[in-house]
């Protein structure tokens, strides 16, 4: 963050420029005059962040904000260009986390699933890459998510899968730490499958733990006053098995990081 004394709004800078041209000395006395910041680098670099989406979201919240392509040529631009050049040099230079959120549709007696509403509301969130509702069936989960898992394996960006499910026996949000490699349904899924103690993914361990720092998230959410707890038991029924399928298959590549949550 920097300061533009002539602006009455927040400016989101799209570009950094490979040029230092100071009107006044910096705090160590350097007065750059049309000097290249980084040799053998482009004249300008553009951020990979989706600033248009951030702008639209913040404007809806009443913020005075605009896109800008002129960060000046003083220390703000100097810092910005160096950061853009450094992250560009890394294999995952987009420095973005791709967030994919899923909810579930109806199943059994639950005709209106609250996670359907949550997933729908998150579709337009600027932080979320995509958010959609899954059919409560093993085949439906595979059909919807296998293309995304394949894409995540080949992507330089880290992909985080957040799977929202329902646990009507709790009054708190449960952050699931572990998925278990067993399908045991007490009633059919939405395509009629009734799994009985069946392995979900062959040649995988009995359980897999999420890579996400749920303890940190738990503490932060608690500090905000939310009723949230860590859990190692994502239910013993078909939704557990479906969510475990999501987690197990998502973690087959280190680039994919899943977490399940029960509201």
C-alpha cells in the first residue's frame, strides 16, 4: 500500500514500471533519474490478480475505488515492480490460490439443503474461482469434480477445494480434519447406490488429513465470535462417504488441498 496525495479514492494499480525517476530523494538520499530498476526485464509488468473482480465487489460495498495504470515512478512503483518481477520468476508466479467451493443438493428427506444456498451465494464472490452444487451421489461427485481435479494437477497455482455439507446433529460449524477411505450408507444416494463398508479409493490409506492449517482458521473464526469446532468424524452415513471421496481424490496431488465443513 502506498499514498497518492492527489487522489480521493483507492487506486488499484494494474502495472508496475521498470523505471525509477524521483522528484525528491528517498530516505537514504538516492535521487534516481530515469534509471532501470531491473536489468533484462520488461518495461512494465501487469499483476495477475483479478482486479476487475475486486473493484466490482468493493464498489458494491460502497468503497470509492478505481483501476489505475500509473503508480508514479517513486518508491511505490519501485517496490511494486520488484515484487512483480520476483513473483514472475517463480514457477507459480501467479501467486494465486484457486478456491473451489461445493455444496450439496437434496438427499433423502432433506429437500432444501442449506449448503445449496451457501454455494449459490458464493458464486459471485471475487475470492472464489467457482462455486456450485453437487448431486448427493458418488457418480455425480466424480462426474462434476474429476475435470477439476485433473486441471488442478496440471496447474501451477494451488487449488483449494472447500466442500460444504450438512450435519443436523450439531449446532456449530465443524471443520473436518480427516477423511476416511470407507463408504457405508444408511440409505441410497441420489442414484440409488447403497454402499456397505466399501473402500472408496483403492491403494490409498485408511484416512487422509487435510493440509490446510485448520487450527489457525479455527482460532481466527473463534475470535470473530463464530461457533466453530475442529472435527475428526465427518458423520457415519452417505454424506460422510461422498465428502470423503471428495477429500481423498482431491489429495492425490499435492497441488490440491481440500477441506470439508459442516454448517
